[in-house]
């Protein structure tokens, strides 16, 4: 008795003129980034949760402000200052949350797949180590800044609506409230700040964290902090200098505006809008040195992922 085989001959695809679909590197990188978003929902849940919590506190603050306005204890200047500080605080909290999420994500990005042995599955797919590492780098330097920008703009717009509704009829000029918000101008400055500082400026930071994540046998956070701490301590003991610590502080706190720029613009040196003038930011060696150092860290992370196995 002859039994019919269920196997499809390889020549049948050729006879039908069917060829395997080629996937471009851009598509592979895109779907790798989508995979990271699917597997790490904290990337967008954490900033959104902080925004929701802030809006809850903002409503309570606006109700208290309306009560104080009714008692004539707050003048127009104080009202504007209180509202402006609330907008700045919302942006700072969301950006800070995104930065923390990016740091812990980078530490676990390559370490986690070695710990749970899923690296054996991912290495079986036709995705290069370079594409995998770049997709993980794109989360903290591109995706998180854009997400935090969108959440911040949405939060500030909701704040404007809530403050208009709560303060309506209390004597506050609602039209002036919207006019003084400078919504689109402030949003543009915020986007520029996120893409330059939280993106380009922190490339060496995230590159170092990914390198540690690809190498650390245990406790990647300790291995990420211990070498810089040891180098700074050794420099201080041996030479009584703090160049390494100053360099790390400068990289972590972000670029500063020169004194001439601060005087000309009227901004304080700590105001991030003054430090993000394109002619100053891109003409200084800081961003370019950071990109070179970050590229070296990423190259090492790619090599380590290629040869590292499960823990």
C-alpha cells in the first residue's frame, strides 16, 4: 500500500514562481522596536500613571486656589506664577519618570534575556545582534522622549482645560489664562529639549548601561555604578583631583549655557532653554564626544551579545 506524503516538495514553490519575501533592515528594526514595546509596557504605563496622579493633585490644588481667590488673598501675578509653576512641575515629573524608566530598562534590556534564557530563542531568529542592540537603544533615546513629550503636552492641555473650568466665575481672566500659556511655543521647546538632552546627550549613558547589561553576570545595577565610583575614588586618593567626577556630573546634569549667552538672553545658567540654542549645542564638543563614546559602548555591547550565553 502506498501512502501519500504530506510534505510539500521544495520544487513546488519554484514551479509556482513563489519567492521568499525579503525583509529590509528598516522593517526588521521597526518590528524589533515594536517587540520591545510589547514586552515592556512600563515604558508607557509609568509616565502615563505619573501624569494621571499629577492631574488628580492638580484638581485639588485648583479647588484650593479658587477658594483663596474668593477670599481675595491671591492677586493676578500670584495666580499666573502658581499656574506656570504647575505646568513646569508636570513636565519635570513626566520627564524624570521617563529618564528613570530608560535607565532601568537599559540595565535589564540584555541582561533579562540572558537571565530567563529567552536569548536562545531570539538568537534563532534572522535578526542580527546589531539590530537587536539598536532597537533597545532606540527606546530610551527616541521612543521615551517622544512618549514623554506626547504625555506632557496632553497633560498640560488637560490642566489648562481643568483650570479654566474650575476658575471660571472666580474673577480670573480665562482668555488671558490661555493667552499666557504660550502652549505651542512651550511645546516646541519641550520637544527640542527631549530630543537633544534626553536623546543625544545621554547616548553614552545608555550605551554604558547596555554594555553592562550585556556583560554583567549578576546585579547589573551594581556593576554599572561600581566602576565609575571606583575610578573617581582612585583619582581623588592618588592625585587629589576630581576631573572624573566633574565630567560625570556634567554628563548627567546636561549641557549648560555659557555666561555670555545667559547674560544676553536674560536666562539663568540652569534654565534648560538657554542651554539648547542650536548654535551653541551643536558647536560644542560635548555632544559629539558623547556620540563617539556611546558608539564604542554599543560596539562592545553588540560583540558581547554575540558571544554571551544564558546565565
